[in-house]
C-alpha cells in the first residue's frame, strides 16, 4: 500500500455514511485499524474463506450447522480492492441498465470506500454496510459482494431495493441511493458520482449499457423471489413454466404411512415449530433439503436437490399436483431454477421452510406462499421418505 492509498482510505473513511442516528464510527475505526496493521506489517496476508454452502455440488445435503461468519477482510492495495469490488457490483447488476450500476457503486463508495469491510457501526458489514440484525442476511452472506449487491438492487428480507424506488431510472442517483440506504447524511452519495465514474472507466465498466428496469430478462416485473429477498434456494429447476398464480388453497389430507425416520411425524412437526420463528438459527440460506431432513432427525438427505429428491421417492408415493397433503408430508415446487424447493407441511394450510420471510432463517407461512410470492409451480407431495439419508 503506498502513501496515496493511505491518504485515500483515511479521507474516505472519515466520510462514511451512517444509517440511523449515528455515524458509522465502527466502520471508520475498522478501516483505520486495517491501514495501521498493514503499515506495521502486523496483518497476515494469507487466509482462505470457508467454502460456500450454495455450490452446485449439492447444498441441500449439508449439515445443519450455521454458516461461518469468519470471512477474512479484503487484502492488497486499496485501489486494487476497489477495482475488484467495482467489477463484482457491475457483474451482479448487469441485467439492469447501467444507471443501476452507477448508483450501486456510489452507495458502496460512500458506505465503505468500496472496501469489503468485515465490521462497522453496530453490526454493519460489507460493501453497503448492511446489517444482519436488520434482515439483510447473515454476516457471511453480506460479506459476499454479489449477495450484497443483489440485496441493494432487489431488496432483501423486509428491506426494499433500488428497483422498488419509484422512478429510480430518472431520479438523481444520490436520491435513489439514499432511498435504499436510509442514511442520516443523504447529501453525501451525490458527491461520489464523478469519483465512481472515473473508477468505472479504469475498471472497464460500461455505465451506459441497457437492461430492463426490473432486472428481469423476460421484460416482466422483477422476479418476486429476488425482489423480496426470499430467493428460492437449493432446489432443482426444470423447463416448467413458473409464471402462473397459486392454484388454490391447501387442505389437510388423511393419508397415513409407516416409515422408519428417526422422528415420528408428531415429533418432527413439534421440532420444526420449535426451531422456527424467534427460535430459528440463521444458517439455513439455500438449504431447504438439509432442513427437511433435519426435521425428521437425519443429518443429511443424501440427495443434491429438492426436485431430485422428489424423483427418488417411489412413484407410488408421489402425489402430483395434489393439494390435500397430510400433516408431516414433504411438499415440492419447481422454481424455474436448478434446485426447486421443498418444505414440510404442518397442517391447517401451513408450511415451515427457510428463506420465506428472512434469508437464512426458518419461518412458518401459508402453503401457497411459494406460488404467490416466488411464482413457482407446485409439483406435489410425498410422505417423509428419505431413502438416501443418513
């Protein structure tokens, strides 16, 4: 790191925008402490982040342990970090017009100096200084530049994103950034535009490219799963049309079965209820299949994706399209993505599942939530049969 870098980061740190009523002094301190350690040669320069639980190799088969929050801070010179993070933001926003990329870069430059900070004011972290406690995701998720950018653009949990700001395409960029970030110093974002444009030019980022106003490749409204933050997780996709509305309510069926799961249906439902809502841990992002296996006492499902699990259940146990699942049944949806989705039916028209209200958490919602909010296609239900679990 050269003297220009040190001066640059110190000056930017002093202007970090705050959310709420206080400046993000923690973010400033973190940056200055980071710089000081580099100058003194006290910071180790080699570390490896824990592997993501969202890999194509089968995130649904993972154990139930929460995600690690020990992502290492960014390394290398400040300018190189800024270029790398700017490119990550541009990649995550490529489906939207270039103006969205500009606004996201302005917000990140003001919030973190485009450095992927591992801490900040209160529990704020990452490029946009988003807070796990405010429904932006887990710390590990927010530290992922792509995840954080998508949250800024499309919203996450109970938070609205850029695409939810009325007339974001024509409003002053700084005003749009403020509408998402809610800073106590809204005037600071606009001052980052010229700086960001120069950095984007150096990084080879096209801020004038086209795209749809919602980020949808079909030209329709933004995919509701992304816009709400309840992104369908580790479930298998197919060519099935997922644009339809819900096909009606779900009512309790009376089918029974004799299976040898570690937990009975009654105990499984009780366990699921106890581990949802306020009692939920935060390590379930994109892990629907792992969760339903854990509900029935298994450590893992033994299958890569939810739709794949539907297919390993014997045909005689599959109830295609049937909307009368008995309590304890496994329900499946085609989300249009590789993974699909799976949940446990609790009875009385309700399911328990991950990512439905808060990314990474378990909550109870109406069984037609997945169709209505994710625009997914209901596939059917099966008994809680896990032929490959362990």
